[in-house]
C-alpha cells in the first residue's frame, strides 16, 4: 500500500473522530446549559392554545392515509414525466409509446381509486 492511500485514510479517520467529538461536545453543552424547570403547563401537549381534552391516542380514518399515499404515488409518477419531456425528440416513436403505456397504467390506477371511493373526502 502506498503512503498516499494510508494518508487519505488517516484524514478520513481524523474527520470522523472530530465529528464524534463535536457531537459529544454539543450534547454535553446542551445538557449543562439547558434549564430544567418542569411544570404542569410545560408538560402538557401544545395544541394552538386550546386546552387538550381526552386522550391523545385517537384513531384516524384509514381514508386519510390512503388519500395521502395516492397523492404521493401520483406526484412521484408525475416527476418521472419531466426527464421524458426533456428527451422526447431523441427517444422517437418507441419512447412515445412507452410513455403512453406509463400514462395508461396511471390512468387505470386513478380510475380504480376513483371507483373505490378513495378520492372522496367526506
């Protein structure tokens, strides 16, 4: 092994050690400086100034999660169309057919979600 290779690894180890020391130093400083005066007001959950009523563990309807997942899926899939649009001319007819299939699969998924009532917000 060459000395340059070992020197590079020494630099990496030094940076990792400096990072670890810095993390410990910051956490120790926070522990020493942070005031701790717990009171019932500080320990209560903050809800926009409204006094919380009841238990904080309320079940949410699954439809909210399904709606959010559908949004995420279609949002990510829409991002895949941007590189295709930039390279549209160089892809030719095969690229056009592939994106039509891609949009068709998305349309079938959207139609399925619509028919199942996943897009209803009531």
